[in-house]
């Protein structure tokens, strides 16, 4: 018995050191599985749906995403920052969000007709009417999910996300093969949201009380106001180009863009999103020490750059060949769009932990100003490029990301002190390793290789790039692990 107790004490003492990476691993591990399965399912779905059908769903989702952004309002994040749990406070926020989600869903249904007429796509109206349920599902899931995050229950939360994503993928594939067209993707989105809602409610200990106190909502007003603004601006930054491309170039061209974006977002879903969730909790705990938050941000850049840059840039090096082999020749142009946009998106993903640094330190006003400026400039750059074709729009994404980075970091330095030089060095190693791997792939990949051969070449180049990137900064990576673990 005594030996068992000693073993347990040793385990708690030593494994606690790795709590940060256990939480990241739990969330990211499930997301990686989902990403891999999505990667496997997309070739099947792409062969049964046209580019125009992909474009219609992308247009519909661009409206829904705006409303889903409002349905949470960042209030879950604000509650997580509170040092003491107050059931009445959490319940007040829950009932408020439920009402907001219901109203937003009704709004989506109301605008479905006018939007279908605006884009000259009558098929868009029924898609939006069914999608109207999404804001409400998101709203009533947000607070129970935040409750689980608050109590570091990332593992069960990750399991829920994994299960719902797998179910959604299965539904999408089955319906696509059955000839459901765009409705296969609609059913996927709704089933994922519904399963998340049921499972999180069953696993979360949060149960709302019959309370709605105005002063509880007022306490979060400033945080929520700024975060709603930021969320809307970042959503606009992502979705307005979708609408502009659909309006100017048509739904078929939008379908090519939408497919490239699906692959570009896989690293965000698989790693950087879960990573930011966990690092936010770490930053919130040291919010009174901005220098420590700055250190956490720099090491977040290092970790995300190491993981995210090599796969995105290696696929970009052979984008057209990859897309034509995986999705059929009809999607080859989408591979070129991916290749031109990938460097910019990869840079934005690697530096994205700035958002949670602003939130953790309560500097949401600075973040709002930055987001407004960035959204206007980025959207303008893409809008000016769209008349020259979808490839020009993709290239504008990369050009803007590179040019805006110094300005982006200047805003962050107003909230937390950190070394831009150190952050830049954290990006250089993975970038050089990815460049070397990309050149090798472009030169040596056989032109007549099959899907299995392509994936084998990609995997080999990716492992080599990761090893090279790690070898370029061994001491820095050791320090990175120490700081992130606290």
C-alpha cells in the first residue's frame, strides 16, 4: 500500500510538469485525427460535388459564420478569466446567449431570400434557411464548454469534438455518394453542432439556474463589446473575400477558392486552435505579469511555427500536382490558389497567439483597433486583386501577411513586452527547413507518381523538414518547453 501511494505521489509530482502539453496533446491529438480523416474524405466528397456546389455552401456558411460569431460574443472567455465561479453569473450569461442565438437564427432565415437574389443563386435560399439553426446550437453550447475549459477538462472536451467531427464526416461522405450534392456539406455542419451540444451538456457539470441578473452581464460588457468587435472583424476578414469572389467571379471559381481554404485551415484546426485554447489559460493565470505573457507569446510562435510551417509550405511546393491527384483534374487550379496563399496563411497562423495574449491581459481595446485596421487593409488588398483573377487574390493574401507583420507586432507590444527579434528568429528556422524541403520535392518528385507515392514523398520531406528545423534551434526549443510548461 505504501509503495502504491509513493508511486502515485511521484506520478503527480513529475507529470504535473507536463500539464500544458498534456492539455495541448488532448485537444490537438483529437483534432489531428479529424484533420487526417477530413484529408482522406475530401477526395471522395470532391468527386461527387461540383465546384459550383462547393461555392454555394461557402456562400451560405459565410453568412452563418457571422451570426455564430455573435452567438458567443466572447463571454465564455470572459467568464474563464474570473477567479471565482459564481453559478448565478454563469447562468445569467447562458440565458442571455440563448436568447441572442435564437434571434440570430431567425435573422438568417429572414435574409435568405434577399441574399439569394443578390448573388443570383436561388439554390442559396433553402441552404440558408436550414442553416438558421446553427447560431442557436452554438450559443447554448458555449457556456458549458467554457465551464469545462475553466476546470481544465480538455481531454473529455477533445473526445467530444473528435466524436462529433467523425460523425459529421461520415454523414457528409454517405450523402455525397448518394447524390445529395451541397446538402451533404450542410448536413455535416449541423450534425457536428448538434452532437457537440448534446455531448457537452452530458459531460459538463454546468447546469444553469433560473437567474438573469443585469449586473452580472454588465461586468462582462467591456470585454464582450471589444471581443464581439474583434470577432466580427476577423470573420469579415475571412468571409468578405468569399462573398466578393462569389459575386465577381461566380460560384464555380468560388468553389476552387473554398477547396483551397479547406486545406489551408487544416493546420489551424489540428494544432494552432487547440494550442491557443490551452495557452490562453496559462496566460490568464499570469495576467498580472505582462512580461511573462510576452514570453509565452514568443514561445507560442516558436512552437506553432515548428509544427505548422513545414506541412503547409511543402504542400504549396507541389500544390497543383497534389490537388489534381487527390481531388481529380478539375481541382488542379485550386492547388495553384493554395500554393500562392499558403505562405501568408501559415504566417498568420504561426503568430495568431497574439489574440489570446490581448484577451488574457484584458487589452481588448488595443486588439479591437488592430483588428479593425487589419480587416480593412486586408480586405481592400484582396478586393483590388479579385478582378485580375483568383490567383491574384491568393497572392494578395501572402503579400499582405508579410507586409503587415511589423505593424501587427507593434500593436501587441502596446499590451505585452516581448522581443520581435526573438519572435522573428523563431519563424526563420522552420521557414528555411520548409524551403529546402519544398525545393527538393519540386525537383525530385516523379511526375507520374500515384496518390500513395505522393503521400510517401510528402511525409518523408515533412519529417526531414521537422528534424532540420529542430536541429537549427535545440536550446531555444528546450527553453520553449520550459516556459510553456511553467
